[in-house]
C-alpha cells in the first residue's frame, strides 16, 4: 500500500490507484468533480478536465511539485504524494476556467432540459461558474437528431466526454456512433444517422453527464423533482433487472433508469426491455424509496426519502400515504 495526502487528509491505497479514486476513498467535499471518468467504463477519463488537482509534492522520493494542474482521474498516486483540491485557491480558479470553457457553446437550456436537477454540468456551473460569459463569437448549434426509437441527441448540450461511445463499445456489440470531426467541429454522430438499436442502447442516456442524450419516453413529461424514485427489480434474462422507477401520482411509471452510486455513476447497466417496455407498476417488485442526497433538488418535497432506505419500513403507512404503492 502507498500513502497519499489529499487536502491534508492521509489515505492508503493500492499502487496504481488514481488520485481521483484515492480521493473517493476519503470521500466528502475533497472529491474532485468528474464528468468524463466513469468507474464502469474502461479507458474513460482524461477528456473534460473538471477533475484537475494541484500536486504540490510529486512523491516522497522526488518532492518537486508538478508544474501544472493534472487530471486526477488519469494520474496515478505515488508514495508520499501531496495533493490539493479545495484547499488550493489557485486550483479552484483554474477549475473555474475549465467550467467557463465547457459553457462556451452550451445553451441556457436548464429550464427546459430533462437533465436539470441531476446534471453534473449544472452542479459544476453552480459551484464554480461565473454569472457572465466573456465569449462573443457565435455559438455552435445543432438540430436535434433521433437516434433510434428511444433516444434523442441534442448535440448542442454535449460536452464530448466520450462516455456514450465507450458504453456502446463496451456493453453492446453494435456501436454505430462515435465522435466525428476534430476540435471545434467535433460532434457525436452516427453515419447517415443510423438508428441505434441494440438491447443496451438506453445506457447511453444514463452515462451522459448532461442533457445531450435523452429518453424520448420521458422527454418533457415532468421535472425530476416532481417524480418519486423507487428502487425496484424484476426477473430479467438480459440484465440484473435492478432499476430505479420514477413514479408520478398513483403508480404511474414515468421513466426507468439504472441505479447510480454516490458519484452519479451507473452501478449496473440495464437492458432496454426493462428501461423502455416495463412501464406497468405490476411488472416490478418495489424495494422502497431511493436514497437521495439531501442537497439534491430531487429530494425536495420527498420528506420520506431523506432517511436511508434501510431505515424505512417498506410496509409503512408512509409509502401508502404518498401513493407510492397501492393500499391493496
Ligand atoms: S445539460 Fe445540464 S447545464 Fe446543460 S441545459 Fe441541461 S441541465 Fe442545464
Ligand atoms: S452525448 Fe453525452 S455521453 Fe455522449 S459524449 Fe456527449 S456529453 Fe458525453
Ligand atoms: S473526469 Fe478527469 S478529465 Fe474528465
């Protein structure tokens, strides 16, 4: 094991661990934000630069600082390394610059964007963004494209994190989309707008950290804070069948997603049958309310969700009184 100090907190990790994962082991506010790294996708990271940190001591053997901020998701720790994230004002200033770059072409769409309320970029802009833009050039815009029966691509919101491309590459056998072009003209594209049609295509929606890939069965149906997330499962031959169902009113399922961990990354990929075709509450065994961070806008008006799921009696009157399950 090797020792690394991040924001004055020491942690021991396996050799080869990245700074980001060492920080995640400590947890809390010192964990850098990450928009392109995804723990379940091989080779992810290194694209968005939101996870940058300052390395003020390279290692015990060579204590020189690294000359520039480094991407914590792709930089392995060294024994005796000293890292600064929220304890370095200049690093936070640099992250502000990254956010400014990410927002250069981004539309002011949050009020009508399906991702609002669960968007990494929205959170990042809130925490590190500035109210004004210095950008005066025309922003690049794109027409919305239907890719397949269930997904719409709104390229204007894409931050080119490559997660959807890696998802399609690694969990399906039919990737037909990718990043076309370079630099300012780079975009997610499918040759001759081929439909994306495979059993796991919907996972691209879940891994997209912004509202660029959206679920056509949920688009404009509701804001996420008006629907109730419940853990549920079913016996599925294609995937684990463990999902989150987002219900509205009495037993109406508005959307189904995979379960995400505390860093907003999918725990298990789910199949399209579970995601798009099982919208009847009787298809599912309800486990209970999804635990939502208190700070998340999704937890607003969900007073029962603020307790961890294991402390909630699933047969309790709370669920019935919220109409999350029927009384029979
Ligand atoms: S992707 Fe995120 S930041 Fe962009 S418009 Fe949608 S909610 Fe707002
Ligand atoms: S569409 Fe979403 S997941 Fe794909 S590269 Fe763009 S931001 Fe990333
Ligand atoms: S999360 Fe590290 S570069 Fe994007």
